[in-house]
C-alpha cells in the first residue's frame, strides 16, 4: 500500500499509510506493548480483534506510522453503529445526521517514540483524510484525569458537551467537533472548575456551558468552561 506522507521524528524518518487487515498482528502487538508500559492501565481500554476488524473492513479508517518496518503508532476513526449509546444524542446532533458522525477511536504510540508529539501529529494527519462530503461531525469519549488524551482532544479544538456515565458504568467526557464550522465559536463567559468536581461540571454543562480547554494550577487540573 502506498504511503500517505513522509515525516521526521527528530532525525528519524517515518512513513504514514493506511492500515489493513494484513497489519492486524502489528496493531495488536503495539497495543500490548503500550498497555504493558502504562503506569495506570485503566486509562486505556484495549480494543478486541473483532473491534479492529470492524474498523479495518467496514466503516472505519486507521493510519499507521512506521520507522523502517516497525509500526510505532496508529490512530483510528470509525463510523459507529446507531444505538442508544450513540454520542450524537449527547452532542445534540439530529438523528437524521448520525450517519455523518465519526468517532475518534483508539490511538497508540510506542513507548520508544514518546516525546515527539506523535499522538498529536497523527490526529492532524488522520483528520486530513476525512471525506468532508460524507462526514460533518467528530465525537469521542475520554476518561476524566486521562491527561494525555484530554490534552489531545482540546489541542484539536474538540469541546466537551457532556460528562456522564457511558458504556454501563464508566464516567466519560463526551467531546464534539463540527467539521462544517467556518470559524471558531466566540464565548462571552468563562469559568474555571476542578476536573475532580464532577457535579459542578455537570451543572455548568446543563446550564449551556461547554468545556474548551484545561489548565494546571498548583498540581490541580482545572477545566475551562465557556458559553
């Protein structure tokens, strides 16, 4: 399969291409490497072989980053099945437009290549691959206090539209981005609130605020809400 682009991580040349079912062993090997290196493993929900198959063969897209022949990072987007958990409900998207929603799925970077902003770069590269004739919205969920993933979403200008229990019993931020927006939203009010204050954030969201960024102050993480 042809490469999409050639980039550099420091002085190391890397190559980016779409992944296919033929790459499954490489994908699962890297996922296991990343999972085993995590200090808190609960921040990553590994995907099953069946979930990867759905992304690679049905309504999804994955890009992989290679140094020589080694897969050192991958990132996925998926067009989800419509069910009661669909993030479109949480983000106020009309049901008739759910087919135009993509989810940002799993993103993994080899521990050997951290420190190069590769997760952020992969986000840019895969978002550039979206067919805007087919899709209008991107959604995602992130566990509170998963700081790298939260930074990743805010760096792409996704906003928090909900903080609620998803997937039976998991507290998650629900992120949203309108790909059709011509210019950034302008807000008049701003509130800083502790990331650990779940009820306070939920009250702000109910009152029309959205989460737009995060801020570290004296070892405490705050979320910035605006409306």
